[in-house]
């Protein structure tokens, strides 16, 4: 019981002090500083003027004979589309069927199919053909090693 009383009293004293500080801050007159009263490192000194342009600034562009420059916007060109190649069909000995391969668009140099491209295509094909592909792991292995 005594602890609650002490905590309550400390809170009251802190709030009275805070209220007093706010009241004093609102009563005191304030004024804004002028440029002459405060120090500014951005303001140039009165007698210091650069005699020549700063070395890190690029010179201003002057067009020949004072003519304005015209911007030439290049025409939009589309990149050449890689041609999809279709590998030969794949024979599945478990089912006795020959399944066609899906077209390949390689990400390698010259549009060639990389090992990762082939692995992704074979995994996708095994899901597309489902039961016709037989054992999925065997189908993927024979497709990749084709």
C-alpha cells in the first residue's frame, strides 16, 4: 500500500514540474535569429571571390555559332527473337511409347540450350506427359542425357 502511495506522489510531482516548464516556455518571449546573428558556413565571405572557375566543375557547353542543339532520338529496335529448336522424340522403354520433346529456347550463347535449361525442360515434360512417361526419375535422366 505504501509503495503505491509513493509511486502516485512521484508521478504527481513529475507532472507538476512538467506543467510548470511548459507554462514558463509559453510565457517567455522568443525571437527569430537573423542571418547576421548566426554563423553559417554556407554564406560566402564578403571579400572572397573565386578568380577562376573551380577545377572540379565541367565547363559550360557552348554550341557552335550559338545554334541550339537538337536531340536525335534513335528508333526503337526489337532484339532478335531466338528460334525454338525441337529435339528429336524420346523413346520410353517402360511404356514402349515415343514421346515428342517440347521446343527449347536456350539461354546460353547463341541461343543454345544449357544443361540447366535441359534439366528444367525435361522435368517439365515429365509432368506434362504424366503416366505416359513411366518412371519420372528414369524419364528425366534419359531426357537430360539425350
